[in-house]
C-alpha cells in the first residue's frame, strides 16, 4: 500500500476531465494527442488504490473490515478468491506500521458541489413497465455475488470527477468504518431507455461485478432509485493513462512493453470469461496507485453492439479490418487493438491515422497500410506486425504476446512503472 501522505498529494493533484461525446473524428497532431472521445468518461474514472474484492452482504462495519483482508480472484474463476492479494479498497485513514496507535490524517475527498441533487431536479424522469424492471439494478439481490444494501446516503460525497453521457461521477467515501474511497457514477434510467441500451447496461454491469483481475477495473456494487442507477467503482489513484501519453507524447519501449504485458494478461482473462472488450484505446485505460494499468470502459455508457460501426467514429483508428468492412468479428478484435496500442505508445499516434478523412483511414485499415518508423526497435516492430494481421486467425495469441522477446526483455518484477521514462 502506498504511503497515505503520498496518496493524499496525488488525490489533491488529480484532475480528471470528462471528454465530450462527439461523432467527429479524433484529431491527433504529432505527439500532442489533442482529441475528443466518442465514449463517455464513465469508467475511465473508476480505478482504485489497491487490488480488488467485493462488498459482502453483512453489517456495514464488520463487512468492510473483513473485506479489507480479502483479495482478487484468480484468472481461471470469478467464484474463487485467493489469499495472496493486497487489500481491496483504500481506507480514508489508517495506522502506521511503526506506531499502531497513531492514526494518519483522513484523505481529503474534496468539496461536494451538490451536483447529484441539482442535476436530478432537471434531468431524467421515472421509467415504468418493462424498462423499470430491467433497470431495477441492485447488487444486494445479485444471484451470484450479493452485497449489503446500499443507498446514496451511505456516502460522504466529495469532488466531481467528470461527466458522462448518462450522468456524473463523484469521488466518495463510505460513512461506515473504515470509510473506503470510491468513485460513484450516476446513470439516468430514462436516457438509457431513450438510447435503447437497457439490456446492454444490465449485462455489462452484471459482467463487470464478477470480474477479478489486477489489471481490470472493479465494480464493487450498484443500487438505484426512481430515476437513477449508481455504480460503486474503483477510484483511479493515478488517473487516466491517456493523460500520461498526452504529457509525454509517447512512451519509452520499456514502459510500453510493461503496459502491453499487463494488457495481454488482462485481455486473456477477459476472453477466458467470454468477454470481448471491443474498445481498447488509451482513453479507456487507467493507472492504479502503483502505476499499474487498469482496463476501464466496459460499455456502461456506450451504444448497443449492433450500432457500434456508427458510434465508434471517434475510435476509428483502433477498429480492425473485419469491423471496418462490416464482417463478423470475434475476440481477436482485441488482438488487433493491442497492436495499435503498442504502436501508439511508442510512436505517439495510431498507425492508420489519416487526417484527410474517415474514408482514407478506412482504406488504410482495410489494406493494413502499415508504416513503422525507423526509431522502433526490431523486436517491437515484430510484435506490432504479428498483431496487425488482416486475417484474425493469423494474429499472435495473447499468451504468445506475453512470451514475445520484446515483452520478456522489458518485463519488470516490481508493481510500478510510473517512473519509467
């Protein structure tokens, strides 16, 4: 666990800005990374300080204290929890190791601006009928992993973290001891109904709550009221990876390889659970307190899969040939995206970007018109080319990505890559 003082400074300095939804193409100029996102910023804001587990259904205080001793689940099963993981959430205060009687200062969650209440008065409306039943989402009655019953008044609400398509995200602290820090996301039911994504929202929430992996964002619980659904999500201790990429323009090959290793590990886990991400890009990745990568957006605020060819305009650069051409696709779309991500980490821009317009980019993707700069090492180039294959079946399997010489050579033992240049 990181030093609480350091955590406090990181939180105080944290600036998570929301990206507005747009149907226009993202503009990337050199290494400036100035672009807009086609998705909401919902799950980009939702990492935490340590590893993950669930909020169990017992009394609030004893429940959370026992939770602190549990860990993440193995990649082979979401129903088993190993005993070797770090604590699940970060308490708002804790004791020092050398002076157990001395309690450290409480982490400042910032000042609440009343946004939930203000917005609720003029936004959304109650839904009825089948839609109301579909969106009556409450993790306390979950068939697989029920939690305690949660309500909005169970949290001290702090600073806003951003706005998404269906609502806002705030930094919060549980009122019950030991007062864990979370990000609380609000979704408006009527807007979900208008977008016709009720079933997808329900599916994605249920899927996410059952995922247990150190490089996959956690959903700890969820509850609802007449007009809204609230998601209790991990808080991103070091914010959006995209901001780091924007700041540096590109990453070193060492840092890139560490991230790709973590990505391949997480994607392999997701695919083993029959979950295809389909929207891997820097904007959907976060960094935990130790600089570890976390896969974020799982579709809570995106459009239904059948519409994704039109709603993914802003992420056209990451679409594989099969999606560009309207063909059936499989989990191997994530293999392609991993190749694009590798290229962008090292070079500072996606490989098929063409500023002359959508059609030109589409054509470059369909032809796999790949030009790799001379600065890219031979090993990194080899990995990129093995992932960016037109035929999905020829793309390098994720298990082989983790064994690739470029990844192995740069793999680090420690938990942090935030200091890598």
